[in-house]
C-alpha cells in the first residue's frame, strides 16, 4: 500500500493537490492512503519550506506546485 501525504495549510493549492492525487492513484488501481498534514512541525521533519508538498512512502516528491495527473502518476510510481 502506498502511503501518500499532502503537506499544506489547507489552501486552495493544497486542496487541489489532494483531489489530483486521489484521481491519479484511483486511475492507477493501486492500494493507497492519502493523508492531509497541516502540522508545521511535520513540514520541518521533511525539510519542506514551500507548500503544497507531496510525500510518497516517506520521500518528498514535489513542493510548491500541483503537478498534472500524468506527472502525479509518475511520482507515485517512482
């Protein structure tokens, strides 16, 4: 199962990334769990300074942007 975290304050970009990740992972037919993380201390643990950030299985894959569905599929799969 893929563990996916969206790090962000709950802004529009953060919410959009959450929606896009669910759509991308759903299209991939994989088992996954998406968690929204708004705790700044967690951001620091991952070294994230710009949100939204995408974390897959503990690795930061993207910061400060909302990648396309196709790009998200690649990031989730890597």
